[in-house]
């Protein structure tokens, strides 16, 4: 997996470091070979970050020609139009079969290249109006953490770049590898791409995550049960209405969506790490039937449970 990460003068250290940290951790943990990312600039010269530090160990644009993944981790805050040369490199790499990732404001040069016309795109919530104005041919999703079309991924602001990069690790190496990287980085192993970037109301100080923590832990330990909203609300000692409101404030998603995502995450783990039958996995993850399990799994991951197992079972390339 040849990964190249674009840098420019004024890039923040965090934006540049996020993909370097996640993808570099794959190699450091021995999960796969060849995942060491390379930083490149348009002229092959070093850059000065927004914090004033020099980054001089960089490559030139020639590395893009053989890259499997091209990452645009940010873009200048003034949101200048993308130089035709850079836009052309992105488009050419994509046409050749490279995967493209535009993280945070890095969605701007990806969109400027034209490869997302007719599709939806994510960027930092503060720049969605400008992105929609700049490229009317794309649909800007204002609140999602990231959107992955397989060949092109874009993500929301700052920390969601880590979620997006973990999603890439997951799609290539499986959920167990992504969870291992996340555990070493001490971040959540999986936040769904449709989860909100932010919440409209602040989480109350007297409660918030704390009062829902036991219920969330209980639900994850009982994925084989029905886990209706009423069940969750009763465990939390709240009314259905108050629980639904508080849960959405805390997690950025609805209880039903959260439970389904956790069931599918557990199904992927079992497909990767056990030889259980599809029927047994469906039951262990709380799906009412194998048909329902297959339908939800295929909708979420664009592949069947059996195909997923063939790809990610131990010993498979």
C-alpha cells in the first residue's frame, strides 16, 4: 500500500500528522507491510508548518505516479482555487486507480479536480457553504464525519480525519486491524461516517456521557438481545423521549442507528476471527434472521458476509 501525503506551506501539524500517525502505526504494529506514508510537495522542497516548524524530509510529485492512496490532509484557510497542475495530478492518479482522500479542508482540491462531480462530499462544517458554491456539481453533506465512495473519501474537520483514516485501514485490512491501531492510539475504534460532526445543543454538565455510560456498556454486552429503545431507556432509568434526546446529544446518532452499527461491527469481528456459521453470527449479533443480517451487512459494506470472511479471515491476503 503506497501512501503519499500532500503538504504545503502553512499546513498545521495536526492535519499533517493524522494520516502519518494512523497509517504509520499499521507498519509499526506489524499489521501489514508497505504502509509507511511519504510526504510530498509540489516542488519537492520542505515546508514550514503553521506552528513554525520545518518539515524537510519530503519527496517530489513523482511519487504520486505510483501511489495506491493519495491523501490531501488539509488546505489553506483562505480556500484558494486549486492550481491546475495539482488538480490534474489528483485526477490522473484517480483515473489510474489510486484511491483519493481529502481530509477536512483537503476536500477542496479533491472537489476542484472534478472527480466528485455528481456525488456527495464532506468537509469541515464551517466551509460547507463555500464548497457548495464553488462546485455546484457536488452535493455537500453538512454534518457527516466522512463519506467514502470506495475510490474517493472526504472527511470533516480535524479529529474526524483519524476516523476516516481508520476507515481506510478497516476497508483494506479488516476491522480487527483497525481496532488494534485505534487501541494503540487510544481513540474510538469506529465512528460511523454518518455520525454528526457536532451537536446543536451542548451536552449537559450534570450527566452527559456519564449517566449513559453504563447503558452503553450494557448494550454492547447484550447485542444478541432485541435492544429496543424502550429497553435502553428502561436500563438508563429515563423516559423514552428523554433517553432518545440525551443519547443523540451524547453520541451524535440515534439509538437505533447506534445499535445497528454496533451489531454490524461485532459481526465483522466474528467473521474475521471465528469459524462460526453465518446463522450463528447473525443470532449472536441480534439479527432476527440470516436474511435480515445479510441485507443489513450488504447495505452497509457493499459485500456479503461470506465474501467479507473470504477477504479478511486469518491467513487470507
